[in-house]
C-alpha cells in the first residue's frame, strides 16, 4: 500500500504544483514514502484544520503539520517501516471525518493493459476505464480511470469532495495517456465528473466517456453503477442454435419512451414496466424481435438517441442499468430477441459529451474536413486512431456481453464510409489513393464484425447504408465487410413510390415492383418500414397510400402482404401495424386511441395474422438468402399490375403460391400457372371479411388442370379481389395421386393375373 520509491526530502516545487492544481502524478508526493531512516506521510486537504494519521493495527496516532503550503500536511516518523493507516481530518467548522488515503495504492492498470489499449486490441477495456466498484488491499472503493493524453491534470470530482478538483487528483500512467485513481469509501450511486486542466490553462468538467450510468437530463454527471445481475435466459439461448439466416425474423421497431406512457403524471415507464407491456404485445402480435431506437444516454430528446453522449450507459430516462438488464431478460423469457440501434457514426459537438474531451481533438480527427459532419452538425469518430477504434469495438462487445443483446443495428453507415458525405466540393480530404472512401472506417467495420462473430456468433450485426455500397453482408474472406444483414432501402423507396401512385398509373412503374428480385440475393436483406418513413413531414405509411379511407387501408394491407411474402427479413415501426395517422414524434406516445375505431383494430388483427402466418410457414423465411427460395410465376403482367410468385423450401409440400393484384379491378376467373399438378387451398387473403375486405373469392380448393399458363403445363383458375394478396398452398399433389393410382393398378394386375391362372387350372 505504500509508494516504494525512496524519498529523502519533500520536493516543495512539486508541493506548490500540487496546491496549484496542476500536478499529474500526485502519488509521487502524497501518501506514505519510505526513507532510509523512517517514513513520511504526506496529505493534501485544503481547508482542513488538523490531520492525524492513525495506525490501523496499533492505533498509534501521528499528527501531520502544515507549515509552508496551505492545505499540505506532512509528518516524518523516524525508525518506522511502512504500515497501514487512515486519517482523522478535522475541518475548520469542527466536523471530523475518517479518510482512507487514496494515494497509498499501487497502479491497477498494468503495462499489458496499456499496450493492448494503445494497439487498439483491448476489447475489454471497459473493465479498466470508467468507474468500477472494487476492493483493493481489503479496502472497498471505486477505481476511476480515463484516457486524456492531452490533459495537464485530471481530477475526480463529485459531491464526495464538494466538486473540488484539488482533492482527488489522478495519477498519469506513463506512455498511455491514461489517468487513474482508486478512491476508498465511495459506493455505487454517487455522481462524478472529471475535472480537466488543459495545457493552455483552461479548466472544465466532463462526464466519463466510459460511464455506466448518468444523471437524468438536463443534468449530465456520470453515476457509479453496480452492474451485478443474475440472468435467467439460459433456455432462450439454447433455442438460438439455428443458423441466423434460416430463422424467422420479424422485427418491431420501438422508441421506448413513446411506446406507452404512464397516466399517473410520470414522464416515462421504468424499463421493468415497459418490458412487460412490450413483451406481451410483441409476443401476441407474432413478432420475433424488437429493435430499440438508441437506449444509450443522450441529452436531447429531439435526437431520439442518435446523438449519443454516454456510449456505455443505458439512458436514465427509464431507470438504472440493472433495470435494462431485466428488460432484456424478460423479453428473452417471452421468446423475443432484442436488437439495439448503435451509433458509431457521430457524436454531439456540445461540451456534455466526447467533443474535444481533453481540450484538444481526441475522439474526433483534428482536421475539420475530416471531423465534422455538416449534415447533422456533429463530430465523426477518428477511426484510424487505435484508442478510438478500441473504444467503439469494445463498446459493441460491452452491450452484447453485459446486456445480452441479440443484435446491433448500425445507423447511417454511409456517413462513415464516404469522406465527402454531406460535404461540398473541396471541403473534404481524399484518401491516400485520391478516392472518397474512408479506408479507416472500412477497416473498423471489418475488425468489428470479425470480433463480434468470433465471440458472439449468434449476435446479428445489421447495417443501414443508403448509397448502395456493395458486398456489405459478404464475408470478409470474400472481400465483403461481414455484416449479417442490411436494410433494403432501395426496395423500401421503390415500393412506397409505387404504392403512392394512383392504381391507374401503376402499370407504367411496374419495374418498381419487380426490380428488387433482380438483386434480392446480392445481400442478406431486411425489408424495412422504419421510423425513417414516418418522420420529417412524411406522415405515416397509411397517409402515403392513394384513394379514400377504405382504399388506403386496402392498399396498406396489400403493401404489408407483399412485404411479408417477399424474400428478406422484416421490420415495421411501432404504430404502423394499426395505421397510425399522425407523424411520429418523440413528444408523446403512439396514438393507441386509434384502436377505438374498427378500421385500425381490424388492420392490427390483419398484421397479427400475417405475422403468425409468417412464423408458421417455413417457405416465407427459411431460404430468404438463397435464390432457391423464390421463383417467379409471372412478373410481366404490367397492364394488369398483377404479380405471382412462389416461396419455397427444400420440401415440396412447403411451397406457397402468392398472387398480388395492385389495381381495384376484380377477377372471377384469373388463370395462373402452378408448379405442380394437384389441389391448392387459399390459406390467406388480405381481402378476407375479418380484415375489412369484401371476402375471399376462393372458398373452395382449386384443382389444377393440364392447361398451360405462365410457361407452366398446369394451372388453376382463381378469384382475385381488388387490391389484394392471396396465398395458396398445395394440399394434394396430383403427381403423387397419379403415382399412387399407377402403383395400385400394377399391384392389382399382379394379383389378378395368377388368380385367373389358378381358376383356369381348377376348371380343367
């Protein structure tokens, strides 16, 4: 517990530097120091009246004196070796405190930690940096550590020291840029910040970049957190053995603060309360996952979490870190996976976050042509700096490891991949080859995906990238970036543009409906109607449908039906399952009152039925990323605005025939080719009366005839309702029936022939 380096006399220049608050290694002066003829005990307590050191074992007392520099107390104890002690500190008002000296502890962060961090490969650095309740030498306290290489001095400040930066100055660990201090006696729940003195002499306070919790906005101090939680989701993980691409994935995108709000005057539900509300609803509706808009700490509600200030802290709006752990655990108990939006693309420029953390650019590049995102007024991370890359990769691992997340969705990857993103000509710096690709961000993504896949193979990494950058979900070995899934934003834009047309004009834009299948297997896609489609003056999805009230709902049912049967995993933003009319805003909850109206309730029931059908039919998900899972029947009926296609698995009996009619025209006898001879039953129709339609036109099973259509030798004739989607399934295989008849005939012939022969013999 002592500083082992011999000290023969007090260096008063260092003491004066200490008193001025500009010493970056206070352990060199403070604490207990052995000399050749005894020990010194030095302490710095500004405003103290007296300081007494008390031996823990013998209870002997040694009074420290302050003669030369106010607040600096010292005593030399001759002929003694180091011993364990504590201070009795009496303040000017007469109050007395017992203090364990924080300057007697050896460094905790060792050279291996430092080397790995500086090399950018310390993927558990969150266990070292930040504020961690722990026990050193039998003493309980909190270890604080922060990376601030440009700082002249860093101190821990909080209520426990009256926010005085001269009391708990931290030790700079050589060759690392890291400052460290163990403070005994502090417990979880205390708030703190780092006071930073810059080389230019400016002093300011910053929250901890590695904070595990924070105060509720508008306050922004970091909070010491206890992350102890007993997980109960072993059974859930045992069921996650399926290959990612072969499992059903139907995601409900949620902003936690707007999903539901309490009626008792509170602003938000707690994570634990939201868990029960959301899990019950998602499970009942047939969703497999929820995707949360960022739950990482952020100051401004208006940013919806996309301008993160606390990358390692669940937002305090809804409770403590262990409450969020309970949220994930409870969702898992209901069989619902949890995906979180994650934003390694930007951070705010304000003083409450990472911006110019130690007085100079640190997490952001120094050059504004690389560091600033003019589109959003934010900073971009310096992906080429090892410690920054380490901060982000370990952050992703932290959320998956500590909070058992099933996936991360990376927001706005295009802003990371392009050096000229949102910039005018001449306002950006090309890469070393003269191009606009951010080579450092590309390398970051590849390392991120490699490490996550290695350590958490069942964790999905999903990317949102609107520019069309190729091979994002291709393996890194094959030249890709190794993401598991990519939002299919071109599909979404084309389909919404197509559906917004008056049906009379859809035939002229038929390719918007069918083009997506030409590249549906270039990437592993998620088909998404996300929050992006209902913000920024767009209204809700139902608002974008043409026609009157009933036509809007018919179009919306058709849109959702086409989405659910199209290859790709699925995502729908909250409220759109019952046609939320108003534009989404973070200022209030989604309008559940709409469910008082039949049309909205019926649409919700339709989406629920569609979701459960999706999970029930393997053809709708098992080969989403394999071209063998889809086959066109007819993609060229532009004049009728009708498409028909198959969804398949390796099993013939799983095959589904889907027919979609995108006009208000009805057909009593519409002929469609089928892959197999046999009988086909309509198992789902968007025009069912229960879903607000006029009723299915295919109550009876449809038996195929040997009549060519759509390039097939067999076909069926069906009824097709206006603006509808119908799904048929083979319930009786004609080929099997024919084979059975053939086999039966052969068997009868084999039996009959010898009977006749025997009869003839008897007659003779």
